[in-house]
C-alpha cells in the first residue's frame, strides 16, 4: 500500500452573519474582506498570488511535472527521520529578506519544536533542502520532491506566522483541509457561488486523513468566501452554516496531531485552547512509552480550568520518582504546584486552577500537566479530560474581557459570570470595544447583563450596537453572558479599570 499524503487546513475568519440581516462585509474573488478587519491566512496568500504565471493547484501548491505527490509509495515524498526519531528539514533563507522577515519565518518554524518531531535546520552541506525565497507570490510544492533546492516562495504579502506555517505544511506533505476525501460529510461546496476560473481549486483529493476529525479551524482550510464571484459564501459547514471557519494565528491541536501521525513522531507536547478537551499518555490504553517526558498545556483566558483524571495507572515507586504526573498552576514549571508527583493506580482528585495563587504567566489562566516515565516497567498510563468554567471573580487594576472564541463566533449554550472588584473609594469603568450578540425580543436569547454592585436592577444588552461607557456607583460590578442553543455572533470585547471616586 502506498502512503497517502494528508490534508490539513487554512485558518480563516468569516464575517459576521446576523439573523435575518444581510452580510455587513463584502468579499472579493480572493475571499478578501473589503472591510477594516485584518486578513486571514489564505486571503493573504491568494492576494500575494494574484497574476502570477506559475502553474498552481488549489491556489498555492506548485505543480510538479513528474508526479502529483498525492500517493507516496514507500514514503519517498516525506522528509526522512533520523536515528534519534527527529525529522530534519534543511532550509536556506534568501539574503534579500530583511532581518525582520527572517525573524517571522524562524519564529513560525519554532512552533514545530515543542509539539512535533519536525526540526527545520539551517542548511550546511545537505543536498536536498527548502530554498525559501521571495520569488513571485506565496506557494510551495507538496511534500519532498526529487529536486535538490526545493523552492518555497514567501513574499511580503504573506509574511506572517500563520501564512508561513501554511506553506511549510504543504512542503511537509499536506493538502488543504477542504480537499480531504471525506469533506462532503462536513462542508457543502457552493459551486454556484464560485468564480468559474477558480472551480478547479475546490477539487477533492484521495487523502489519508490519519484518523483525525475534520478541523474547521485548521491552518490549511480555505475561508468561507474563497474565490467567491458574488460576495456569497463558497464553503458552508453542514451542521452549523453560520460558524466561523478557521483563525488567523497558526497551527491547531489537530494540525499538530496530523504532523505527528504522518511522520510517526513519538511526541506528546500539546497546547489546548478550547473550552473542553481530553488527552492521554502515549499509546493509551496499552502500555505507555518508556523514557518519555510530556507536557500538556491548557490555556483558556478568563475561565476556571478543571482537569479530571478519568483513568490512572502509573508504575509506583518511592516518591513517585520513576513515573509520575505533576500539575502546575500556570504554563511554567516555576509556577505553584497544584498536584505534586503522583503515581500508582488510584485516581487523583480533580485539579482546578487557583487564581489566588501568584501568577507567573502573562498569558491568562492556564494549567500545565507534566508526565514522566523512565526506562523501567510501564503500565497502561492515564486518560484525562478538562473543562473550563467561563468567568472569574477578581480585583485587578485593569484588563480586557471577551466572549469565548472572540473574535470568532461564541459557542451556543454558554453561561459566563465575571465579578470585578475595587476598593471602597473606587468605582469600575467599562468601555466596549466591540459588541455583536444575537438579537431577540427583550434580549431573551443571547445577552450581556451588567449589574452595578448589589443592585437588583441590571442592564441587559444584545444585538449589534454601540454601547456607551459604563461607570459603576459601587465598588463591585457583575457581568453575565448567556447564549442559547441557536444562532451565535462574534460576541464582545470590553476593557475595564478601577477609577477613584470623585
């Protein structure tokens, strides 16, 4: 059986879709917003590729005259693994890049280090390598080719971390996500809305999906308005047509999982930012790997995170020195320990982020789970899940609060409560930066409620409106957010600060 290359996805932001209202933003054939919002990853790439003469597949995949690279007999179109299990991908950067451009590219490469076995290394004497240069547009070949200096073009238009990672994913062997073989179960291609000259870009490929779920937020997914001819969407999620497709930042947890499975990486360093999720020891429920040191980092801003160990069986040893789990109250080992070294077959109690402990991180509320195994006998390991409760009670001088997933659509069936505290001689001032919630009669569907102190009367807001600055009369403000089970929007962002009473 030949090894089939994988698909992954491009991260993209969809426009706000209001119930019963027309789209508020216009999109051109490149899926580019004509409004003030910054561009998503694939929009940047397509804009950079306008008018280039080089033959492309799906907008930014250079076409080989020798083979399509859809099938990979014996893995020859993958970059080879070293004896130490790492996959070294040599590269060179054109001298025409500025120091700032080189930093963007190298920073994009660094994200692979902690969570995959891919290592982009600067070329010395290697014969086969990626020749990264600002040729004409933004594109890459698919997988490892037989050419010695394999070109990857990155011009100024796509000089952003997410766009660079997108092209590197192509070079590693990944198609676009909406081209994967099972895409019709998850998205509807609106052929009538696609510009005739670009319908070829929506071809479906014979892909190995590596037992991963379809990832609407992948770095390799088209935006919903890619190649539109009329400003109407060209790709719609089947279960929820109004949900956003993608993001603007970089690799998702599923993207990382695909890399590790395609290249058979024995790696277990993962970042989680969703409101809930799960993770497990390597090979679970069979015996976990020996000599393994893993990190699971959960970052959910403005939420309280609880980790629950659903299954637990680690080899026992004095002081749990051989195999153990340890949990920190932030995303660094310098943070306070919530659960010290634990082993054996008794499940530890649930562990919850404690906001009263000193915070070492600038990234918001987070938990770091450390997992270690030595060369001795192994057991079945562990399986854990986490869930975040949206909101907090806190006294801080100032900060920002957003709806979950902002600036993308907030989830349905959400309830969040934030309690902002000040000293007795202070009040709290709230300034709204963005506000867009589902509209309902008397705001009985999705709403934001602001309560001034212990006052039983609260102000409720919804819709797509501009809200005035809110100044409390008391030293405490309660903010509640509720979404129902139906339509969602982009949500809200507001800043808050403590102000001395006049």
